[in-house]
């Protein structure tokens, strides 16, 4: 139960900072802090795409995978509602009008691929463990991604961050279907590619 609570809390604070600041620096630092705080409890996923990428290679069990997803979505939803009820603001993470769905999917996929590849190589790969830089590297990757393409895609790289603000805004959800498509397909596709790359490189290294 502790690991699901950790995923809820970590995702809550990550989405809260996204909604309150939109700052790549603040978001990257928050993620790094949450990663270091809960790494020993849950592995610090805080992202359905990360959990999906780890599950593909059975780094996350079939039992935990759906429970992690639920914890992350509930944490994100709680943050969105906190911002609405307490801060009297509506959190929006939307695909810009001049960005096509294809471009959005490509960019979200590309930088989620980078993100999950970094996670695999600094926090999963046995030859890299133990180390003290994994949290910093993970937070720095999100800072780079948000700085590079945040203005082009809305900068989610995380279905919990991208989907819950749209789904909980019932007044506009029907007109924001492009955002829903991009923030689900892009990150999940990127995570899938990162998982296959890790598997390929791992198998290739065994042959040498």
C-alpha cells in the first residue's frame, strides 16, 4: 500500500507545481525531489508512460502496473481539483492551436522516449547502480524537454499531467480531443520505444 500512496503523493506534487508555475525549472526540481524522496518506496514513476515502459520489460509487475496507473491518475486529479477549489484557477495543459496532432505526437513521443531512456540507464540498469545522481538526471531531462518543446506541445510527457486537466474540465473536454490524443499516444509510444531500445541494447551486450 505504501508504494501506491507514494505514487499518489509524488504525482500530486508534480502536477500541482505544473499547474501553479508552468516553470520548467520548478517542474524539473520538483520531480527530482519526489524521485529522491520515494525511490526506495515505489521506484518513483509518477507517470503512466514510465510505468508502461517499465512494465513492458517486467520491471514493474502485472499486479502493480494497473495500481500504479490508478494512483498516478488519482494524484493528478487531486492536484487539478486542489488548484480549482483552493486556488480558484483552472489548470490547462493544452496543445497549442498552431501545432498539428501529428507534430504533437511526434514531439511528445520523442522527448518521452528520451525521458524513459534516461530512467532505464540511471535508475534501472544494474551496472549504473548504486549512484547518487539518478534523481537529478531524471529531473534535468524533464527540464530540458519542457524548455525545448513546451511551447510547441504544452509539455506534458506524462499522460497524468496531460489528460487529467482536460478530462476534469467538463465544459471544454469535448473540444479538446486533439490534446487528449496527443497526451496519451505521444508519451505511451515514446515509452514503448524506449523499453524496446533498452531490451535490444541489453540483449546485444550479452552477445559480446
